[in-house]
């Protein structure tokens, strides 16, 4: 009983410490909008128009956020020429019949407002929407499921929009020495 009492006591301390440390971290962040200072970012003349060609769909996962932007802007050359839908699970939402109408409704908005003719779908390994890599049991099983879902997503897009160009990519976090990099693989 004494051991149980100590465990409960230790648990209470941990619970008390977690909110305290979160508050501390937040309050130590600099306030970048101090005194309602106005922030402005210059937009390139290329972006000041009424439509764009491409829609990029990615997962929200923060680990891939910067890599996704660099990939779209620089590798694919889409800077200032794409809409971006970032949604947990990326294409999982299109493959899943329950959430498919939601993604298609947002996609239809992008098509009608910006005359989209090209979709880039990026899915990634170890995605929380699938339950992470452990769900699949092996790297090969994960690869096969994710690539099959990407291809199914392309079929679904082409059923609705037959003239659309659809490019598929699978991204992974890869250790290279001391660095972690994001690798993109084009899925045909
Ligand atoms: Zn994800």
C-alpha cells in the first residue's frame, strides 16, 4: 500500500509540473507582435494574379513542413503557382470513403476559383493518420500500402477530372550521418 501511495504522490507531482513547465516555455517566447505591431510580407509580382495551375496536398506533419515547401517551390518549380491543402493523413482522407467528400469539396473550390489543372499529392512514411510505421509490421508493407493509396487517389481524381495531371510522391525521413533529411520518391 505504501508503494502505491508513493506512486500516486509522484504522479501528482508530474501532473503539477507539466502545466507549470508549459507555461514557463510559452512565457519565455518573445512576443513578435508586441504592441500590435503591424507585420507585412512582400509578395512577388508573380503571385499577384487571379489563378494558379497546381494544387499541392500534403499531411500536416511538422517534420515535413519546410521540406514540403522547398520541394514545391524549388524542386518542382511551383513557387507562387500553387494552392496548398495540408490535412492530417494527406491522401488517406481521399482514399477513406468517410472523409472523401470533404477533400473533394475543398478541391472543387480550388479548381473553380483558381482553374487548377495539376495536382501534386505527397504522402509520407510514419504517418500518424495510419497509426505510424508500426501499424504496417514491415517497411515493405508500409510502402505497398502507401503507394497503393496514392495510386487509388490518382484514379479517384481522374474519375472526376479526366484532364487533370496528377503527380504522386512518397516522402521519408532518412538519417544521413548526424543529419536527418527528407527524401521524396516519385510514384508512377
Ligand atoms: Zn502524416
